[in-house]
C-alpha cells in the first residue's frame, strides 16, 4: 500500500491519497473516519458492509463515497482481490482552499455534493478514470516524505483535478449501448453462475464477437467475464456455507465448480480462507487495514 498524506504535499483539503490494491483476500474490519472517503475500483470488485445501510458491491470502473462517521468494513471482514485507489477529503472547512484552484464556496458545494451522493455506487466517466490513473501513477512514483516542491505541486494539481472530476461525474448520468450490453452480460452470468457455463455461451447469447464483448465488459466492470463469473460462484458458495449444512463437495458443484479441489483453491483466493474455515469462523474483533 502506497500512500501520500495531504500535509506532505502541502494540500490541506486532502487527508491522504493512496493505492489499496490486493492480489489476495485480506482483512478489513469495522472502522470509520472523520473525513469523506472516495474509493475508486480500477479492476476487480469489492463489497462493503455498513452498520446502518445495505451492503454495496463496487466493480471496476465505479466509485463510492463514504461520508464521515459511517462505520464500514469489507464484506465478512474481507477485502477481495481488487485494484483500488482511495482519496480522503477533509470535512472541516478552515483554510482548505489554500493552494487549490477552488474557492471556499466551491469546496462547500463539493462537500455537499459528496454528502448528497454518499453510499451510492457511481460510474467513473472517461475524464475521471484518467484522473484516477494519473494520480495513482504519481503516488507510486513519489510516495514518501520530503517531496521536492515541484513534485508536491504536481500531486496537488492531480489531487484537485480528481476531486473536481468526481464532482462533475456526480452530475452526469450517461447511458450508452455498451452500458446496456454489459448490463445484459452481467445479468446472464448472475442467472447462470451455478450452471456449467462457458464464456462461449455468453458470447452466443449476446451475439457480439468475443473480442468486442471482452473489451466492453472490461471497460464497464474492470473484470473479465470469467473473473466476474468466479466471483458470482464464490458469492453463491458463501451463502450455501452459511445457510446450509451441505457437504463442501456438494456446495462446490451447486455453485458451478467442476471439482471440490478447484473450488477450495478459488475460494481461498477470493476470501482468504478455506471453505471449512469460512463455515466455522467467528468475526474477529481487532482492527484491520484502512481504505
């Protein structure tokens, strides 16, 4: 995890910016913040749970704003494999416009916009995705303290641009043909995830070329169709492990896997534990990662 703190780049408006990606499932327990937390899923997917709100599932190409004081965690205390970037925006107003292109009123309006659109998953438009990628690259290249003055300026500019583009995106509601195709594809995968489904079945169902479907699906969800299908099957398996006493081999087959060995391998990758451990576990009470 690479993070730059706002004060280290001379930006009072931002608490921190940073990459929070993980290749394997890892713990993320109940916590809250005194700032706005903007979470951008670049690739993969993650589900967050809240004490006073329904769970929210975020896929690649989407973002979520968590307001100050809201307790949240990864579903079941787990962050699934995901490429994630986070930005925190301070909730107080004192001097936060310093070294930004924003006026105090701009910042007040932006915070209200973030509050009004909190706890709802929104799509990242092209400009916002570009801003997230740019800032993510800068953080990876320059994370640490004692940053040169011009590097600080570049980071401030990129951070403010991202916040501005996020605010602009909250005003727009794009609907394109590719959105409709991706929606149809995800619905088909959800409906048939427990079947012995092949991606060729999806291609035949939609009537587009395999390459075109993969291109649109990756752009719309941040995942390949196969990754999305595996996550659906893991979600089904978690429900069966929790709600039934079926043997694990039966659960593997009922969730769409061809063998219990492969099921166990995939399940551990996405949840951080074996199916039997998941069934018997109790929730930890210690604190885990942030973001």
